[in-house]
C-alpha cells in the first residue's frame, strides 16, 4: 500500500497552474506517478460524465489479440463546465487516444489527463495539465480558474462567492506529530477503499474545508445573523453561529460539528467542536483517524483592498496529535464577479 507522506504544497499563481502532484476534491492522487505518462488507444465502452469526476471505460485491444478494459478517471464536471467543454463530446463506440498515468495500486485504473477524439480534437481532461497533441484544445482552461483581469478589488465584505487561487500544504504534512494510535491508523488507511467520500458521502470537518479542490465557496448572512458557508464540492453547507450566547456543549455531534463565530475587524474567527467525522485530511496527510475530542479553530482573513480571503486553521486532538497542528495560508480565494457555487450532484457508479 502506498502511504501519503509526500508534502504537496500547491504553489499556484493567479492563473492557477497546478504542480504535477495535487488533490482531487475527493481523494489523493499520490498513487499516480506523473513522471511515467502513457498513451492508450481504444474503444469507449462506457462514459459517466458526472461528479465526483468523469469516468471513461476504454477497451484496449493488444497486439497479441488480448483485450483489457481500462477505467479512466479525470476532472470533476463543474470544472469542465466552467471551461466550456460540452458534456456530449465523448460517446460510446468512439475510438479515442488518451494520455495519463496508471495507478500504482489498483489494476487497470488510469488517471486521464488528455483525450483525443476521432476527429483529432483534444480535450484536456485534467485542467491542471497542458495540451498534449494540439495547440488549441477544446474549451478555455483559463475560464475555470479565472484570468487576472477578471478579479475585482477592493471589496466591502466577505459575503459573496470566492474563487480559489492557491492552496498550500502545511509544513507538518511530511512529518506529522501523530500519536502511536493515530500513526497506526494512518499507515493502514487505504484511500481507494476506506475513504467515505468515494461513496458520495459529504465529508465532515476539517475535510469539508481542506479537501475541496478548486471549487468556489460562498458566504451568506442569514436573517438571524448567522453565516452560511456554501461549499460547491459535495454540496456541503456549514452554519456559523454568531450569537455570543451560542454554546456547543449540549449540541448533538455531527460530521460538520457545531461552529461558533466572532468578528475581529474584518476577520471571521470560528471554533468548531462536536465533530464525529472519522478522518483528518489535509494536503500531504491522507488520512489520519480523528477523535470526537477534536477542536478546529479557523480564521477567514479578509483583505478588502486586494479582494482576497485567506483561510488558516489549527487543530487540537490529543488522541491524534501530540501537539496542535497549524496551517497558515492554507487556502487563498479572490473575488471574481459572476462566479457562483453550482450544484455538485455527486453520483455513484451505475446510478
């Protein structure tokens, strides 16, 4: 089994050019080695153009006459929609060529970065990658992440949808301060078998915020003064209770826990407890068992002049960590008018 010890800092520019090692909204990609890119040509026998990511099954006929069906995974649908890539381009019965990298753990699983249609047109199926065969692939890859001139500043407040610009793996990702029990669970975790989100289960905290890929998040002030955070990935919705008298002590445990917020100037500070989600997952650490004692403290720091929102958080869990873990500047978002949090509609295979 491949463990997840690689630290995966995603140093992105405004144009969001991802490094070769990155994370889906749902699961780690460390089982795929991008230094070993391959091409396959075959017949499309199944297409599932839906979240958590598109899937294409490809029947490859080998020179010796044998046949093998490869299972392709690629970008989430929302990202491809924003890039203007039509959903009906890939059809059963077509002969296509794909590029990508096979899994090091699971047989006949292929992370598809590029696909060439029978007419020679190319789709970049993993928007972080570059075109492979043509200079002008279908769609507009920059439209998914935004161009510098599309971002607007200054802004007046946090209440809007925010576009992802950058994520940074924490320093502790390569050497997490785990307890013995947590380390044993970490080493035993198989992301292809044990991760609940692969069954389209919306993740709890902190994963609901930390493993959302490049999907936007939106902040809304509710009539009672509480704050609603809509997270496109997994259609997750958090409620931040802003009443100073809000008390988590008697609240029922839940995957997202109970969040109490306060303002410090323009910065929103949130303390979340009563979490019963089983795993702690951040970039570079997939995944560690966490206990109901976990406490998450978040800061959403608004820079009005830059039109920028920076997300930091720390976590304390004596059953998991020997000391608190801190993630400065974990996410950075900017304001791009017209971007909205879209339905995610995760769907299991065969549905």
